[in-house]
C-alpha cells in the first residue's frame, strides 16, 4: 500500500509540522497531553476498519472477536483503575459521556445545578450555546469572589431553592480539590442524582492524588486525553443499578458504531495508568503546577485562589493591564502556548478575557521538573512585561527551543532528514 507521503503529501506535511510544533514549543494548555507511542500505535491501527455496534459478546456484526478483546480489556482495566462498578468506554468524547448521563436519567425540561461556565464549569454542563442548555433548565453555582473557591454553602442554598434532578461537580478551570463528599450530601438533601465530571482530573484521580468521586457519585464521566494521557475520547462510570440505562443511552441512544481503534488505545492508556511510573508522573504534574504558580506569584502575577492543588491554575492579568487575548498572542510569538480564559467575575468577554489558564501535564510528560518551571515562569514574565518588543520575543523563543530540544518527545514522528535539518538550523541559531 502507498504511504501517506505518497498518497497525500499535503496532509502528510501538516501532520509532520504538527509533530514539530509539539516538539519545539512549551505547551501549557491544561487539557492537552502527549499520548505515548503505544497509544498512538493502537489508535492508528486497522481497528478503525471495524464496525462493532453493540457491546462485547452482543454485537450487530460478525468478525468482532478481536475488537471484543480490546473493549473487554478497556472495560476491565477502567473498572480496576477507578474502582468503578460499571464503565462504558464507547463515548467519543467527554461531552458525549455527559450526554449519556443526561439521556439516562433526565427528561427534556428537567433541572440541572452545575458550575458556572465563567467560573470554571464546562459548556456541556448546561451552557445555553450547548445542547445541554437547550434541553434542560440549568442553574449555576460559582466560586466566592474573595477566595476563588467553590462556595459549598451557596451550592446547598441553590439546591434547596431549585430542587434540581441532577447536580454536577467538575470543572475545566478550577485549581482546587473538589469536595465530592459534600456534593453528595447536598444531592441527598434534595433527592438529586449526583454526577462528577472528572474530564480534567482523571489522571490525578486514577493515581490517587485527587480524592475519587467513585464512592459518592451515581455517575462519573471523564476524558481519556487530558491528564489521563490516552487517546482523544470519553468514558462514563456508574453504580451497577444504572449500568443498563447508561449502556443504552450511549448505544443506540446517541452513538452508532464505536471507534474501536480509539477503544484499543483507551485500553493501553488504562494499562499505563496503573503503573507506579504513572503515579509519579501525576505527582510531578502537581508539583510542577505549584512551582510554576509560586514562581509567577513571586514575579508579581495574581493567581486565582492564590495557588493550585492540581494540574492547572488561572492567572489574573487585570493588574498587569493586559488582556488574556494579548497575553496568549504574545506568548505564542515566543513558542509558549497557553489559552486565554475568563476569570471568575471577569468583566471582559470570553473572546478577550482578563486571564490565561496554565497547565503542566504536557511539560511534565516531556520530563521537565521544578527547575524548568522556574525557567518557564521567567520566560512568561519577560514576555508579558515587555509586550510588543520583538527582540525580547525572539530572545525568549531561542531559549524556549533550546529547552525543548533537551526534552525530546516524538522524534520518530518526524522524517529523519527534516529532523536533522530543522533541528540543526535551530541549534545553529542558538
Ligand atoms: C474537556 C471537558 C469535557 C469535554 O470533553 P470533550 O472531549 O472536549 O467533549 C467535559 N467536561 C469537562 C469538565 C471538561 O473539562
């Protein structure tokens, strides 16, 4: 068969350029990671060819024995990893996993209580622009203005006031431990179902670094591609009594044929996540996030809630008199990738924002530790304090590339001659 380079050089080049970008920039996007070679191999396999509607042992197609093997492995490992009674590994994304929960216990028009999007919640938790806000009536809790932490008394007050059918805990930009036990107590007070969305913190939960919601939640949804460091995808776990309704909600409720190549890669990721090495990795992610936050604080940056317990934090740029958008663009010029992010009580719109979100899963995967975090804090401060100064951008860019070259990731994804040439050119300029 012809290779990708022979068949479609345009796509092949874009893929290679992406590998080079990932190799040569400091990526601080909190929701991204570098999947392992093993995960990439499983995901790029012939299992993409197979139709397997249904579940292992009960499929609508013949020829499913090998895809059954990988889905059973993913299920058994996922259950063991999180200590779950039931897991469905078919959701194509975190949003689909959440949808499966809503479809299994809610009717259109039912009420949800979840975290405010602008305080760190997720679109799929009832934002008006999402199906979840259109189908269900949503009320939101947030963080306190003083502490930047979830106000659990407010959650209880709102739960009693609106009597939701489902309460959701979980966030995309919240840097503190989430008290799942308290959420469960509040849900019980008003007879609501309780769902924990661990999309961001799945790796930390698997490693025992963030307390697990499994003992408390009726449903736990997550993604495999964030801290868990697997393929892009979702999963949903639940108590046994909801197993059947969840499975039916995923298929045929909202998806057709499952992505068996991705499920194979999920099995690999779960296996990797059971290792001691993975635990150490998760521990280092948090240490790195704390070191980076502390170093930025020392340089005069304001951190929402004053710090972090997990893999990410928000920087409030209001006092620096620069917007999140400007910071994102400036840092990008110097090979540092972050995302602009609204901060709680932000006065600027989501397209501009007053903050940036910073996460350490990726830089930790490439082996960076506290020393490098201090360097990165220095780079960030240098750029933001010298906005628009091309010379400073270039100076930092060279240092960023040099740092990246000492922490290689996917060298084998890049053609050898390209790697030699491009990296040599960069090395010469350094
Ligand atoms: C990322 C995320 C999701 C959704 O993940 P997708 O795979 O992008 O659909 C859901 N919930 C939370 C809290 C997230 O951070």
